[in-house]
């Protein structure tokens, strides 16, 4: 079985947004390291996310065709635009602005 969790910049309603460690203008639970926010604040936000979504694995997205297989937990963000795993306890994460985050699951081989 696959669980999903989506975050947004919106502060409408209860959720993780109010818990973020970032200061303005990133005080909406920013999870991106590439936008000018403090690395420490982003890491604190990602740690909060891990309380809700197992161990988050982010990628350094490059708008290419790279796919990386995640077979364990690492502190290094792979450079790719897609992640694949069969490991449980890992949350594959994608950051989007105007792109579509796509989640595919093969239930026969339990591959995300």
C-alpha cells in the first residue's frame, strides 16, 4: 500500500504550514533548499515532515530525464527528476511550481 502527503504554501486550515521553522518570506513550511531560505530552517522543516511521512528523500531536480533508484536512506540528494523505490519507510519527495507531481505505483511488485 502507498500513502501520500501533499503540502502547500497555503496557510488555509490546520496542518504542517503553521509548524514551519522558516522566517519570512519563507514562513510557509518551505522544503526547498534552492530558493534562498536558511539551510538549517529547511532541514528543520524536513525533519518535521519526517514525523508525518516516514523518511523523506528529496532530489536535486534538473528538468531532465534522469531517474534514480532509491534502495536505502541517504543524506545526499540524488540529481534526477524521478525517484523509484521498493523500500518501505521512505517518502519520495518532489518539489513543484508549475509542473505536475506524478505518483505511480505497481502493486504487483510494490514499486513506487
